[in-house]
């Protein structure tokens, strides 16, 4: 498609509407940050119970991500978005009125499935509706929406706590502050459903289903010239196609089947993005800062600052991704995260007997934590999602992204579940835990340098 004829306004509106799913992804996954301490007190939960309460939503996300690709191929991208909005809505209502940890987990798992679906559908949809010369920046809108969701969740948590005095205090009527934190999500969940209802279907899905006239109408709004040629190009990639399945991710080498290198590359990106421990900051940040000596209000505000840094640096990434390229940004991020995580580990290892940090170490830890978020948000945060949306060819894209999404959410679950256990009274401590994240950040430098290829500026049909 020629950049001169791209209907930029239409493309941006499509992308922003689809990215509301990313906003809910960020909001739903991070709203727990302000509620987990109150939940632990309210239900007198152990470290293990808290770990399950926070992390099992991610198993729901893994399930949603795994099936999202196939559902998208069967029913369309837009219908999957509508389903995800319904899951978010139900989860938001139920999470605020739990009778105990078990049913709280159930509501969070329902929301988790919505997160998983949204995390896969948005990059597929954006990649399939954006022209190649804008795909990096528009694909980054997914991550931008995620970080806005994180920021709004943590900011609303902070405001609610400031008004209530504590997350476990009554906010209005007989309802506590932590319950209201979850109910705030009802508003964006409803907006997501309304926006998805008005979206056009993906042209590549329409071509795949033989709905060529509808596909032409959608493509004409994206680029008024070369529509027939684009239809032919998409059709060419689907020739002799059988329904995508897991076996398509393997190739024959020396008479033996092995996972295709491009799939390994996608899996590595998806897993390493989580094993560097980024979501510890956004799921447990408030508890973490309280555990090392910050007051409740200061700990909430610190989490808001980190999410603000995350938001600003994601904007930087959007500006750079189509100029610098994907691979250079990943390498910069890996190096920066390895240094800052190592610094955090050293600071936490210098903690006093009661777990609090000496004043100097506390300041350094706070600076290092926000620099760590800076490097992640400007690189691995958006670049991983952009690359998953564009690195696979049309035939295997949906199933490949589903597998990578499953791996990403499984890694997220492992990190999220293990953090309160590793740092609890019977664990190894915060410092050694951050050394584990440092190792994976260092390993990611080698992984990117050796296994990741640049995708900047390539049409999806070239992959």
C-alpha cells in the first residue's frame, strides 16, 4: 500500500478502538496492585493464598490467549473483542463482591480469560488493518493502551485510598475501598463493547472467508488505490491452505520434525518479556514498597510514579520503533534492564534486619526501579507485541500468536505466583529474587543478538 493514499484518520480510529482491549488488559491486570494487601487482611490469607488469588487470573489469560487465535479464525476478530468486553464486565462486578478467596479467584479468572483474548486479538487485528509503513507505530498502540490502563488503575487506586484513608476502610455505604477499585473497570469494559460493535472486520479475515466485496470496502478506506492488487496478494498467501493447526508450527529437518525457528523466536520473546519480572512492579509494587519501609499512601503514590514513567516511555517507543527498528530497541532494553535489575538486587540485599532499606539504598532502589521501567517500556514492552503481530506469515499467524500468548501468560503466572512465596517469611528474600530477574535480562541480550531478525518495513505477505 502506498503511504500517500493511506486514510490515516480511518486507520488511527480503527487502531484506537481495537486498543481499548489493551487498556482493559492493563487495567484489569494491575488493579489488583492496590487491593492485594487489603484482600490478605480482609480474608486473613496466607502468602500462598495471596499468590493464588493474584496469579490464577493469569491462567485464565493463558487459556484465553491459547484459544483466541482459533476463535478469531472461526468467528472473526470483532466478535472476539465483543466477547472479551463481556468477560471484563462480569469480572469487574464479581471481583468487588467476593464471599471468600475461592469465588474471588473465580471472578478474576473470568477477567483473565478476557485479558488473554484481548492480548491476542488486538495485535492480530491491528497488524491486519495497518499499512506496513505505519504498522510499527500503530501496533505499539496496543502496548500504549496497556500502559494507560495500568496508569489509570494505579491512579484510581491511589485516589480511592487517599479518600478512604486505607484500602481496607469503608468507602461508601458498607463497601470498602478495595471493592470500589474493581468496580471502576465497569466503565471501560462497557466502552470496549460499544467501540468493538462499530469496528469493521479485518480484511484478511474477510478474504479468508471469501467475503471479497466486504474486504474491498474495508481496504478502500485504508488505502483507496491498489485494492484489487492487495486482495490478490492476500489470496495468494491463502492458496492451498488447510485450517491452521499446531502441526503447521513444525518443519522437517533430516527426516525429523522440529519447531520452526521463527516459532522459537516468538516463544523466546514472549517468555523473556515476563521472566525479567516487570509485572512484579505492577502487581505487587505497593506491597513491595510498604515491605521496605514506605507508608501505605507513599507506596501507592510510588506505584503511580512508576506507571507514569511506563506511560511516557511507551510514547518514546512509538516514536522510535519505525525509525530505529525492532532489534536495536530490544538490545538497548535488555542491556538497560540487566544493569538496573542488578542494582535493585544489590539494594534489597542491603536491607535491615526488619526488612526496611537504609535511606541511601531506598533512594537508589527507587531510582533504579523507575529506570528499569523506563528501559522496559521503551523497548520490550511494545516491541514484543508488535513483533508477534507481524513476524509470522498469514497462514500460521493466528495459531502461532496463540501459542506465544499461552507461553507469555504462563511465564507471567510463574513470576506472579512465585514472587510473594519467594519473598515471604519462608522464601529466599527480595534481593535474591531480583537476581533471578537480572539473570534473564542478561540472557535476553544473547537471545536477541543471535535469534531475532528485523521486521521493520516489511509487508505481512513477505513474512
